[in-house]
C-alpha cells in the first residue's frame, strides 16, 4: 500500500473506495474538493488502464493502493485506518462511491446530518423513483426485509454506499468483519446490535448506464450479505430437527403432548444455545449472564410453544403438523431476543435512538 501527500487537514473527509473507476471519479473528487472536503481514495487493485485516472486525482487527494483486489469492505477499512492515523479529531467521514451516483449536494447534506448527531450512523437513503434497474430495486427490497427481521431496526435503503459518521465510530467500524459488499450489511447489523442510532437522509436516486459500473455479484455477494442470518437459520434448523425428532419419539412412547414438547425443547435449547453463543454470534458477554438470559428465553418459548400447540390441536389440527407453524413463529421471536439482547456486544456505549 503506497501513500502520497498531502496530509488530511479538514474536518470533513470523503473516503472513496475505487475499483476499475472511469472518469466519473475525477468529477466526484473535483466536486467534493470544491466544497471543502479532503478526499482519501483507495485504489482496490485496479488494472493498469486506470493508472491515468488515479494519477490525475493524486495531486489533490490521498491515494492509497491495494496491490490486488481485496473488496470494498477492505478498501473502506484501509481508508479508515489512514484517516484515524492522520486526522485530528473531531472530524466527519463520508463514504462515497466512485461512479458518480452520489451527488455532491446529497453528500454535503448527509455530512451535515452526521455533524449534528455525532453518535449516529447517517445513510444517504434512495427512494428508488424513476428508472431503476430491476435487480437493484428487488435486491434492496429483499435486503430491507431481511435486515428488519434480523435486527428489529427499520432501514429503507440498506445497500446505499453513501454513509457518514464521526471519528467516534471509526474504531468500532474497523472491528467489523467483512471484506467485500457484505461489510456494509455487517456495519448496519453491528450498529443495530450496539444500539447506535441509524439515521436516513433522503437523496436522489442516480443510476448511470443501468448501473453497469457496479462490481456487485448477485450470487456470491448476496450470499455473503445474508450470511449472518443464514448462520442463525442453520443453527435454528439443527435445533428444530433435534426438537422435532425428540418430540415425535417421546409422543410415540408416552402419548403425552405436553411432556414430550417440554422435554424436547429442553434438549434442543441446550444444543441451540451452544451453537449460537460460540458460532453464530461469537458472543463476548458473560457465559453465566447469557446462559441465565437464554434459560429465561427458553422457558418463555416453551410456555408459548406449548400453549400454541394445545390451541391448534384443540382446533383439530394434527399434533405433528401443528408443531411446524408454531416453531416458525418461535424462530422469529427467538432470533430477535438473542440478537438484540442476549448476545449483543456490550463494549459499545448505548445511545437512545431519536
């Protein structure tokens, strides 16, 4: 990674991850510098054909370089490390895409919102009006739904690259996992888990050439974005299989619905807690505290689970079929409590959401 002067002096810093950029990058940088931003650009392993573009902006910007393409997440973290080491607090960082799809005026408004609320993550939120590529609109709709379910926080534009935050959040953002596009989703997940307020500022929806400049891979990058909730789903599926198998066996042996359901839940809850603590959430909270909280959650789930089963079977639903929709309801409840309470990272300060 090479570094070129000048030093960062402004209290507003635009961080621009760039991979195979075209001349839109030059326009983005010129507009930001004209309005008083220092610009830090990370060349994320672009090909030699882009050298002239980076050379043109290097006189007015910090240009950092990855020798190989490491992904947008790594490019953002490379830029943040440089800013943390060379910027004097207080300052505000705005992440801006290199392809010209974030207007300068919108960038300024997002930055100003962050400056007035330094403890929040501020998103430039598109409303997807006008001519929007179908894959972009559909992808954001799906991700919005998944994020709402998994975090309990409502964010309209989860995939926006225009994000602003103060120096107070930089250390936490550097600790977030993710190398490529999944880093941006992980950022939202971690901020929601740490009760960091997430604000949205409406911005213009701009897609140039049907978003042809995007390097987002719908298959591999989407899989990485949804990985956290997929891990939880896998853990819950294992717990469900253990629970359902035990439930069926005990019902066949004893004919006692309530006993079979409670005994099966005790076994599956033990399996589920172990996997979630050590694999899914990789929790750093006290084992005793999280275990006590999980036991209380498990008791609540067993009670609700049993009452719902009794209700459905009382309506004439087959006791084996009734178990399936009941478990789906309990899955959503369990995820929310574990994600937002039991295994929430305790290291970050909690700030009330406005």
